[in-house]
C-alpha cells in the first residue's frame, strides 16, 4: 500500500490546493494531509491567517480524495515521516531543486520514500487572493 503525504496552509482554499490534493491521491492509496497550524504559520511567516486551523482542516477533510488530516506544527518533514511512515511525499514544483528539498530527497531516498513534485498552479495563491481582498476593502473604505 502506498501512503502519500503532503502539507499546506490551505488558507483561502483555491483550485491550486485542489489540484495538488487530487494529483496526490491519484498517486497513492492513502493520502495524509498535514495542515499547518495557525501558530506555525505566524511564527515562520508573521502572517495572521484568514481561515482558522479547525475550519481549514474541516474543508480539507471534506474532500473525497483526502483520507486523513493531521496538524502540521513543524516544517520538519523527517518528523512527519517518523509519525506517519509514508512512502511518497508530494510537493509543489516551486520547491524542486532548492537546497532544503535536495536534502529531503537524499534523506528520504535512504528510507525508500519517493518525493514527487507537482506543477505549481500558476496565477493563483492564497497570498494573491489576500492581496486582492485587501485592495478591494481599501477601495470601499473598509479597514
């Protein structure tokens, strides 16, 4: 059985999120999705999320191709492997070739874990959506 694992913030859920989760499920038998906690995102990105953790988890859990959701309270993927023993790690292609992911690829290969990169969905991101919403609120005089 191929156990897949991927992670994300999944704030302001959009088609890019949907694409990576659908593609991940097509490439494994059981898909575990780590959802970044509010605290983790704030600590590392200094960003207050629009949608709180429990709501983001409920949205992702409701998708038919997600078998399990877990909180991601650390960005360390080796810690996640120790907890969930997945065979495949799914990541957006924007991370491919970065020093961090080259290190993960090496470590995971020794454990028999395949790192699979999916094309990043261009022209959509939670950051971009947040910016559009903020700009529109300013236009109508809202804080």
